[in-house]
C-alpha cells in the first residue's frame, strides 16, 4: 500500500551550535617586545530556527529527518581575529505547525504566518579573547573565555491545518463531493465509507475576487473521540476553523440524532469546539421537493442555521457560500490572533552582557566562578 503524502506529526532531535573559544595570545613582532594581548573572540554557534512557509501544507519533507544540528562557532585567533559564526539550521514548516517538547510535553510555540521566524534553540555565544581583560594592573592577561555550550532538545512538530471552515460529518455524508464542487480540490470520491483517508483543503472563490478555505477531514463515527475510526487523529485539524459546517445526508434515518452524536464527539475531544459558529447542511437533496423540505425542517435541530444542498446538482451552493461568508465575517466570530513574527523560545542564552559586564551573569567553569579565573590584581 502506498504511503500517504500527508504527514502531520514528526519528532526531531535538534541541537544548536556551541560558541567558539576566545583566543589567548600575546602579540609578538620585531621591535615590539611588549605588544600586549591580541586574542580574538570566538564565533557564535548556529541557531535552530522555525520558518513559516505557505508553500508547504504537510510535514512530509521532515518525515525521515531524525536529527538537525547547527554548526559550532570557530575559535578566535591572534591579531584580534574573530572566529567564524556557526551556520543556522532553518526548519521550513507550514502555517499551523505547533511545537512541543517531546520529553515533557511542554507547549513551546506555533507558526501561524508566512515568513514568521521563531528561534527554537539559540546558538552559544562565542568566548571573549584575552584582549578584553587587560587592565591597568594586568597588561598581559592570559585568560580567554570559553564559548557557551549548545542547546539541545527533542521536539514534536504537530500540524493543525489553518482553514476558515471545517467540514464535519459521518463517512459518506458528501463532504468530499461538496469540496470538489465549490473549489478546485480533487479529493477521492467513492460510494463507500472512509474514502477520505487524509485531510484536504480547498479554496472557495466568492464574489468580488474574495475567497475562503474549507478543510475536509475523514468522516467521524460514534466513539471517534475515544479513538474509533479515523476521526481522533484528524480532529485537531478543525480546532482552528472559525466555523464548522455539519453535513448530514437527507436520507439519514435520524438527522437530529446524527447531529447530536457529532456534537458529542467534538465536545468530548475538545469542549472549545462547541463554542464555534455552526451551520448544518442537509446534503443529497436533489430529489426533494419544496413540500418535503418544509416537512424536514420541523424535525431539524433547534438553534442552528440550516441549508439544503446537492453538490452533484449544484442546488443550494450559492446560498451555502453566502451563509458561510456572512458567518466568517460576523464581528462576533472574529478570532483575535496575536502573532509574534520573530520569537525566541530558547532559554538561558540571552545577550545580557555589556562592556562593563562582559560576562552577563558570572558563569561557573569547573566549579570556579569565571571572574575568579581572570589573572587580575584588583
């Protein structure tokens, strides 16, 4: 059986680069017997950076990527020559990617925008060369800082698709047929359950060159929130949809009961899903006349807008798009998203040193405070 091209969960071990060691060197040249210290600074280590990229919609390219290492900074050298900085590693991810610590489960960050950058692991600072440590009482210091160590972490990348509308329904409810009718998406369509084995996205054109995105996930069955069927694995892909479109076929034995089952499964998986705006579409209505539709309306769930459609016949699709567009642009339905374009979620490597305090906080090296290692007589 061919492997799926849709991958929404990967684990990767990442490590940033350590900083290069500062150089300890005393300048020696003809006619300059006391040239003084001239050891250069070490280069900083490379960082591990996440980069949001709209050209990706799956984590497939990372499926077999088990390790990602940034390179170390190089040591400084004489004549105050700085060491070369390590090279960063950039992980291209689709928008909607959430990052967790694989060992603790701690939430780290999420990528929601194209070109958004997040520093996951910051490279170590390069050590200062010995010329930084000359004083009036010590003109030839031999101490130079070591570079800061690398950071390492096992991370989980989990993709949650970003779409405006999420399709919710039992298998064979007509979700894929609708998606193919209102967008250019071409999901697999067949007359048997679980035809859709992975999520699909479709861009729905609307009036005046406007559009919105619909996400189709595999059908939900009773017990999906407990792991039955395929629903549990893919329910996270509708967590970010601002509107949920419930789809139930007109030939269902009990439309109200199916709707309540779907609501229960979503609420069990994540109660926040019940706070989203909902629209109920009764599908496969091409054979229903107006009188029968009016009779069915009396049996439908209360408090949820309803539309009768037939994706095959094109019936009710314009009304459906009008209703979805109105719901998506309802002021009460707008989701406030706070996006930080250049976040640093690394820990412990802040640029807190200055010329007056070149160490930041005093570091412990082999059990001794670093400031005590400097050959100075205060």
